[in-house]
C-alpha cells in the first residue's frame, strides 16, 4: 500500500471536507468534527487516501473559519480537541491520512494577538505582529494608500488612533507581519502541535501572500491595484508588493525543517493562485512539496484547454521535482457540474459565466444539467488517470450542482455583496450547502443532522438535493457515486502501484480528443481517452476498463471518457 510509504502524498486522492457542511452529529445545524468521524466509513468505501479538513478552529466564522481566533484548538461549535483525536484515530484506522488547514496570512481580529495589538497602541511590539501604518491626512483620517481588499472595499481599516491595519481579505481578517520573528515561531509551534496530534499534512491557505514589501517605497507610491485579487494574480514576481514575492519561499524552507522533524516527514500543499510558471517553486521538495494546480478548475469544456492544463501541470511537476495536483472543484469555486452545464466560452473568462449566472439566481443562462453530468463523469476519468494527486471536493462524488438561488439574506460568504453599481457578486455559498445524506426530507435537512430533533442547516438546501442523496446513489449502479467508487478503485489497483509517473501522449490525442498513455501495474498500458467533439471517436484495441458513458457502436461518444488497457 502506498499509504505506508513516506511518499504517500505524491499519488494520493485527497477528499476535502468543509466541516460546517459535511455532517452534523450534534444537531445544531452546523457540521462538526464528530460528523466527519461518523462518516469515515463512507470515505473509506469511496476509496480516498486522505481527508483534508477546512478550518475547524475557534472562529467568529466571518469567512467560513478562514478567520482563525486560535490556531491550536477546536471551535466549540464543531467539537473539542478530543473529538479531533478520535477523528484522526478513526481515519488512520481506516488507512486514511489527515490534512489540516493552516491560515498563516491573517488572523481573526478576535485572535488574542490582535486584541493585544489594539490595546497596546502605536509603536508597540504587539502591533508589530500585524501591519499597522499611520493614515494619511492631518489626523490620519485617510488610508495609508489605495490598496483594495480581495473581498471588495479598502484593504486598510482605521483603529481610531491614527493607525490603520492591512487586511487583504475581510475587515475581520488582519494580515500578519511575516518580518516579525514571533510570527515565525508561533506558526512553527502550530505545525508541531497538529503534527503531534496526528496530522499527516497541511494545506496552506493563500500561501503566496505572506511576504510583503510594504516599506521599500512610500506607501502612497504603490499603484492602487497591484494585482490585488489573488485570482487575477499572474506571477508578477518581485514587482508586486503583496503577492507571490520571492521572500515567501524562505518561510517555506524554514517550515520544511519542521516537517522533516517527523517520521515520515509531514507533507504540505500550498494554495497559491499564481501563474503556472511560478507555481512549481512552492512545490519544490525543500519547501511545501506540493501546490494546487488550479488549471482544471479554470477551464471550460474544450479539448485544447485541458490538453494545455495537463501539459502545464506535468511541466510544473518536472520543474519542482515533485508531483503536481489536479483540482476540479473546491469551496471557493462554483461546482464543476454546473460550470460544465453553463454555456462554454474560451477559458479566459473562466468563472465569469457562473458568477453572472449566480448573481441572477441561476436565471440568465440555461443550466444543461445532463451535459454537466456527462462532462463531470468524463472529466473525472481524465483527471484520475493522470500522474500526481487528485483533490476532490465534498459532494462532487454525488454530482451536486451549484445552488444558485440561496436568498441574499441567507448568504454567509463575506464575498457576497449586493451593490447598486453593478459589481455585485453572490459569493461562494452555493458550493457550501450542507450535504444530502438521505433522500427523505422528513426532518427538513436530508439527513444532514444526526439527531431527529435538530436546528435548520446553516444554509438552506434545495428540494432537488433529494435525487443526489447518498442513500439514493448508493443503491444505483449508474449514479455518480458508484462511478467515483469504481474509478477510484481502478486507479488504486492498477495505476498508482507502479510508482511510475510518466505519461505519453497517445496518437489519438488531436483535435477534439484528449488521449494519453500510462503504465499499468499488470504490465499493460492504459489509454485514457476523452472525446469533446460531436463525432464518436474510435478506441484502440484492448480491454475497456471503465467508460463514463455507453459506447456507441464501439466508439466513444461526445463528452465521454474511457480507460482502455492495451497489451
Ligand atoms: C483561501 C481560502 C478561502 C478564504 C481565503 C482567505 O483562498 O480558500 O476560502 O476566503 O483564503 O482566507
């Protein structure tokens, strides 16, 4: 088993649990750690190698827990440290690794450090843990400069004594000062804390933002918009004061020493929305080891786009001397079943269509759910056959679509904002709706909460969730869940054990067909083929191991993938 191996993460399938929306064991309408423990068997049956839990730490939950008030505890609404221990033990007993989320760019303004910074006043060592600067104007009534927050509005907030603090995200998320040695020490303590408690690895939130150049020129001389949105960021290197700066890599080299104190060494994957030609640096083995490659999540359904994404991912893997990752969905992007169901336009506009569609409660474009499902199935085989790790997001194995019509008043995401000026967005709650476990909606939550007597789920579930409930799909061989289980089992049995990460493009790889070859553990060669075009594509001679749709006269129809084992 690859799991016993120190390199387990290089070819892993990691399942992202968004704890508040996964399963609610105590009936308060919020998913919790005990809920994850209760569903370990489900995840083991799915066939994943590891679970990554989005933040479950004490938090005012302004940004779904990415506003951390205490890095070394569990939010009482989500459980206790003992619950974490039980969850980790259950995962390990089932042969799964546990990955926790580290949020080092900012703390919640409820973190004790931030409170101390406010109390201590300008010039204090307490303020130096954050990025406080005097305001402009006679009494400091103007922000230090015009930088904007990723969530909209100014990136500076006044604290009433002439100083302002920097927040690249919500006002309640204050950016830490990574030039301060105490900040370094504290995060190393946190990494050791969770490693000692059984975490096998870490997901590093906005890994490209930590190092900042605030002082090499007067603040007001910086442009207002230095690529301030992490999504817009395109690897502008040391020209950019805020994102993807070269010094950020020193931090990860320091962390690598901590990871290597453990046996096996702890693993890390960085979230860095930077250009592909910069991503690999975060993944080098003297730094984090792995970085999310988000190119799949950005692509629309075109063969050339996916081919390019695969090439870029493989190139990054080679440069980092590690493996790359493949991601179709996560808690920050509209679900891919919906992305693939909406009109497909060249990928330069990747999420724009879905964002517009969401803004109008899903009424602007026709959501062709059949196409979305077909393409999601096809995309899964294309993804799972590739060398590297695959990150799945909870609910994609059920084929869930984005929930577009959550009423504005029920939205939780700080990104959601309704303005009169046309720059409104609905945010990311549509992919964070609590999962449907049972089709029966007897107690109004599709089995999301364990106790019969429970609070309403923290985000409303649509009636159509009934068709996608785990209990329905488990009993249906044609369901998305059954398809995920079958494909994951094949990958685990036949592809991963070779340890060979080579890929060759197949001769059929041209035009509307994406086709590649990989070695199989039984000595045969896998051909993975995906047909994006209207004309059915001929398959090579061999055994069809799995197909995402029924073949038509022995050929692969449009929007379908197949794995063929060739002699
Ligand atoms: C990352 C998280 C996102 C969060 C942001 C700020 O991008 O994935 O959910 O809002 O960081 O912490």
